[in-house]
């Protein structure tokens, strides 16, 4: 069934629901063996050996903070690293704005010595712009990643992310520009899957041939934007892993440490990424979760938020990011303590210190009630609608910031259109 994980009987075996048989995937070829397509000769991947040396040199990291716009900033990355994450991506960086906007660079890219391994992710549709933007950070990161997975409307209007999937020559030129022009950082890509496994494998293999030293596969399609609504199809990841010679990371359905281990076991992936689940639980990859006392109990989200706020003192973040993290980490308890939710929704006069005070007050309330779970005052349907509206508002604001930044550079962009 589309969207469901399939347990694979072997590292190169894939069950095809269309033909009802197993198709063997040879790791040297980009198409299933036994298909009716012409025979593909072995393809040279000159960067493969170096890619594995680089990956092992980083410690072969398995647990990754996924790239998230306005959410995988330095303070949050450092929090996740405390609790089991072994590598991270920056938020997606707009190559043109990053290259030409000093203020944009200062706000969106910050790091420190302990923030490694780190991949800087860019979205772009012009090879020269991408390369020059990447050169500004290549000596501060372990790799430069090309975003080929963003499915949001802002990416469609800006012609980047997953909306480049149908323009393979352009995508290949972007990867080649980085691979040929960077001297101190590896080149990686993050993609989404196609409907057919064969197309996903062919796409990933083309990017490997273009020079990618690592491929991360989000096992949902471009149209499957809501992670909670559609399960990722791990069969695509397993097929890509079987076909490629460089490291492969998996993204999708990783909501716990057990999920992460199951994903690597069932797909053969060399590591996993988590995005939305990690926002709600930055301790998702913490190995102590399964040990006595490893679960922090009903106030754990509050405690993690307080730690994050402390990290923001050392690594400041724009308040819109802080506020978004507060909503995620406090999570279900805000459905019961609606006054705290309303306070967090206040205007620009709210600050980090007030968020800290509200969080400590919420800890007192949770401990006083003696329950492990909240009693919501807001229905699940209404809460989902409120969260959807908040996500929409955040997307509109991000689109407006991008359009404003491009306008300052004298660039006319479709992102300036109003979201309807």
C-alpha cells in the first residue's frame, strides 16, 4: 500500500506491488535488473572512496537534525546535540539572499566550534550564485547541501527545492558547480522520492554521478507535504541505498529512537534525519530514554524548553524562532492551559524571559495536578485547525521576508505574490 513501510528480505531485494514479484537491484546500476530497459554499464563514481573517508572522519553520524526553515538554528542544534543527535543541518539558506545580503547572512547562519558535524543547506536555481554563496561558508562546515526536497508553495514560486525535480539538467549543473568549485567542503543533496522506485533511484544516481558525496532521501513525494497524514515509503530509501556507492541518509517516519533503528535496519541507510518529531522532542535520539529514569516525565518538554532558552542566551535567535520552539516543546499541555497558549500568542512585547516565566509556571501547574497527560480544553479538531492556521501564517511571513529581501536586491520574484 502506498506510503507504508515494507520490510525488505535482503539488502538488494525490493517488493514491487505492481508486478507482484521481487526485483533485484544491483548497486552498480541505476535501474532494476531484469527490467525491460536497456542494460546500463557500470558508472564511475570517483568521489565514492573520498566520500566514505569523509563520512567516517565525522564519526559516521547516524542521528541527524534535519534542515528546517527558521527551526534548526544554532541554539536548537546545540540542544539536540546534548540529547543524542550526532550531526545537523543548518536551516535552508536562500543562495541569492545569502550571497548578497549581509543582514540575511548574520541572522540565518551562525555556528560555533562544538557545532560539528554540520551541513549548510542552500536552495538555488543558478549554479554560479549557489557556488559563490557556498564559498562564504565552506570553511565553517563539513559539507554544503543542495535542497531538492522543499515542497512548500514558496519553493514552487521561487523555483527551487522539490520543484526542480523535473529539470534534471539544471539539478545536475547545480551539483557539478559545487563539486567542481568547492575545495574545503563536500557536496551533498537532500531529495524527495518520485511515485515510482525506479525514478527515485535514477534521480539519486544522477546526482551521485554529478558529484554528490552523500544523498539524503525523504521518502515522501513532493505532493505529500504533511508528515502526520502520510507515512513515508522506506522502500525507496532501501532501493537508493542498494544502488549508490556514497553514504545515504533516510528521512521520514522517524518519531523515536526505536523508529530510527528500525529505519536503518530495514533500509540499510547510514543514518536518519528527523524534523517535526524532533521539534516536539529534542531528546528523541537520547539513548537513555529506554533506561529507568530516562524519561523525564510530564514536565520534560518544559525542561527542554528551559534548556533551549538558556542556550539562546549564548546563541541568540530571532524571537519568531523561540516562539515556534515554545509551542512545539510545550505541546499538548497548551491545549489544557489555554491561558499560557494565549500569552505565547501575544504581540511583539513578548520576550525570552517572559517565555521562561510562563514555562516555569506551567511546570508548577503540571506537578500540582499530578497527572502524566493533559485534559484538553480544546478539541483535537479545533487544535489541528489552529495549528494549521499558525503554520499558514508562518509560511506567509517567511514568504514575505524572502520577497522583501529579494526586493532590496532589486530582484523581481514570484514570491512577492500574496498567498491565497
